């Protein structure tokens, strides 16, 4: 079946350090979405990438979609304690079935 | 705009019982998807409803069923509950096939 893997599973960083999570799909995706889930909360949509090789920035967050549209990454520059949470990538399969990745839990120490 | 709302917030049931969870989508949204999120894992797609019909289904048994009403609200029903059904059940709404707005979820505990 369709699989979306993320690495690392956990990442602990000192505030101010950078952070990157990588997402890999077993099949080519029409688009990739990224969500953030704070501890005890629900997933919140961050961004959608559609084009091969696309790069989008949101302040300190940089999102990239691979050339083959099978992988993606999220990079956070100079992490802050507000960045704590689990970051999920998600890709649509059979058009409407959104498959979430395994997630990367980020912990930021002040 | 109240966003996506779900009820109840918490629920405790025993094995074999049946449960109904409810979801009201964000204003203007016509598509509702349901997800199961076990502790420490990502959301798992259960099914999606559009125009009162199930449009897509994940790898969940027939014990999981749903419904969408003309006002776009939705219900998730789970029959013959198992201990493994304990999870956070998330409802997400969207308009079209773009970003999904998630509700706060219903925490189901099966004893």
C-alpha cells in the first residue's frame, strides 16, 4: 500500500539551532501538504506544494518538493520554543485519500 | 466562524458497544474526512464524504461507517468496539481537494 515515511522520528534542538525533517513517498504525488500538531492539539495546515522542485518560504520555514515529486522537506531556521510540535507531511492517493507521514516530533530547549 | 467542531470531546465505552461521533464542518466547506490517530502516530484516513456520499475509504473494516447530512455535517459510527479502537478521532473539512481544516477531535477510550 501507499506509504509516507518521515525522518527523523524525533529531534531535540537548542533554541536558535536549525531543524529539518524529510518526507518520502512510495509513489509519485500530485501535491504534498505539511501540517503541524502541537502537543494535545490537532493538525494545522501549513502549506501545499504542487510543482516539481517547488520551494516555498513562510518566515523561518522553508518547504521543498522534490524533482520526482516523491519527496519533500521542511527546514526551520533558528528554532524557537513556539516551534515545538509534530510535523507531518501528507500526500493524496487516489485523488481524495490523504495519507499522512509518520511525523517528526520536534522539541526545542530554551 | 466557529471552524470545525466535534462532539463529544471525550468518550468512554466498553468492548462490544457502539459509538457515534459528530462533526460540523467549517462554514462554506462541503467535504468532510474522518481520521483515526493513535497515540504517537499520524492520522489514518478512514473515509471522506462529499454530497452525502462516501467518496473514498481507507483500510478500515465495515464496523466503521459514516453519514453526511444535507447541511454537510457528518457522523462517524463504530460498531462492536474493540480495545484497539481507542484513539483520537479527527474530523477535517475542506472545500475542494485542497487544505483540510481539522477539528479538535474526540478522544475515545474503549475499556
